[in-house]
C-alpha cells in the first residue's frame, strides 16, 4: 500500500528532520561566517564588544591585535558550523544510505535544511546581536534594522522550509524499525 500524504510521509520517515535541520544550522552558519564576516567584512564574532551586554573585552577589528582575536573567534565559529555539517551528513547517511538519490532530491530534506538555517539565524541573531551584543550584522546608524532584518530572514527561512517540507512526498527513508517504507512514484 502506497503512502501519499505528507503527514504519513513524516511518520514513515522520522529520521530526516534532525539531519536536515542540523545541516541547515551548519550551512546557515557558513553563509553567515563566509559572507558577512569574510567577504563583506561587516562584522566578526567580537567586533561589537565595546557595546556588548556581558562585559567581554573589546578587540577593535581595525587593529592588528583586535583583528587577530576576532579572526580566532571567527575560526572557532567555523569549526562549530563545520562540525554541524559533518554531523548532519553523518546522520543523514546513516538513515538513508539505501535511498541517497531520492533523499538529495526531496523537498523534505531541503525544507528541513531551510528550517535549520532559519533556526541558526534566529538563535545567532537573538543571542549574539541582541542579548550578548558582541557583534551586529552591520554596525552604524542602522545596525538595529540590520539585526532585525537578520531575524526576519531567519523567520522566513523557517516558515519557507516548513512549508516546503510539508508538501514533500515520501522520502523512502527507513521507518523506526529500520524497514524501508513501500515505494511509490519517483520524487
């Protein structure tokens, strides 16, 4: 008997949500770190500690020692995002090794990746930009608007990913018992 509804597909493939969300957290972190920290150079991990909320020593990124410390913390941030990507890939592979092609093309996986990316933006934006104040998306007179825009983008990614994965068909991942669900048309 073929399973066709999105809700039934979720029950038949419980293992794809966690790998997709963990991948999204890691990939979202890489986009933030590479694009905003390195390419645009709008901020670094400790670039706003002169106005933070927790009393971290200020390391001005316009000085060599300050840039060295900010680069160190940017690197540690990238280690965490890299580990998230490796963890997400490992989880995904362990759960769907027999159906790799269908999984990589599935709306369910990419929906969960978007959810994870959005969760990264929301957590990083709330914690680092607003609660701790250790850096902002872009400093200057409109920094609050940039920070709020980052949160809005995160919320849109979560909502878009949630909607994308809701309309997904069966991913052909094993169910909780490890048995592959019944097959239906290609995804």
